[in-house]
C-alpha cells in the first residue's frame, strides 16, 4: 500500500514511519509514495529526502483552504496513494480533500480525542496534571479530531514534572503506535470501514 505522509514541521512521526517501512512493522506492507508539506521549509521534508523519500511541497501561506486543498489533491494524486497519513500536518482539511480520499486519511492525535481536540494536547495534559494521557490514531472526517478511532495507547505521566518530559514520553508512544496501527489497518485487522475505491480525480 502506498502512503503519502503529510507534515508541517519536525517530522519525528514521519521518521518513525519511514523506518518502519524500511525495516520494521510496515516492511513488505507499505511503501512511502511521497512526503508532502504545506511548508516548503519544514525541517521534516529535508529529513525525508535524506532518508530517500520522494518529497513535494506547496506553500499554503495566504491561500484559501478549498483552492489550496484542490491543488494538494492533484499533487498527491500523481503519487497514487492508498492512504494519506497526517503526521503533524497543521492544516484543517477541506471537505473536498476529505471526500477525495474518503476513509483513507489517518491522523495521530497526542490525546484521547474524546477528551481533547485541536492543538496543544501535551500542554493540556501537563497543565491538568493528568496521571495518564492517551495517544489516539483515528480516521479523519470533516470535524476536528472527531473521526473513528483506530487505536489508542496510554502514556503514564506520573512523575513527569516538565512539559518536555510529558512530550518525550508521549512521542515514544506515538512513534510505535502509528506504524503498528497502520500495519494492522493494512492487514485488515481493524474494524474500520473498508475504504471506497479512490475517485478518479484523486487517483490522478
Ligand atoms: C505530534 O505530537 C502529533 O501527534 C501531532 O503533531 C506532532 C507532530 O510531531 N499531530 P512530529 O512533526 O511528527 O515530530
């Protein structure tokens, strides 16, 4: 299965996914078709290229969401992705984008999406002194962090007395959970709805 990984920043989840494709739980199951960013200067893009991935970018700065997303759908379509894997992609997707890849867009959220949506999830867990938070991998629908949950994994936050420590523990879980969940999704082991075939416009 061909993955298009979308990021806007550092790309530590992208690195974990590429490693899982190259020599981990995703090897033989998935390949990275492209790593795409809405920020041409995102550090993660350079890292992806250094790891041997095809990369593409289009700057979203000052662009209207629907127009921009239509162009992104076209660019991604050229790589014929089976799954769109959001990995720190800091854009809300327009309905056009979501429909183009319906049921095939996956996101990782660093909290329980039933309890927290949107940005700053680790800050939220830290400020509320939660003894535990949950990393969530979910399918993306038209809401913000509302799609069907594919997997969750707890993060023990007891004794984590800085935000940095909370993030450190959380990211360690993110990095194995994302690849593991994608592997199970591709193997058909998850009870997520089976994706429809891609629309011609999205398949390029
Ligand atoms: C991660 O915490 C992810 O859960 C969230 O954005 C962050 C991206 O980090 N959606 P990275 O770019 O993968 O390092």
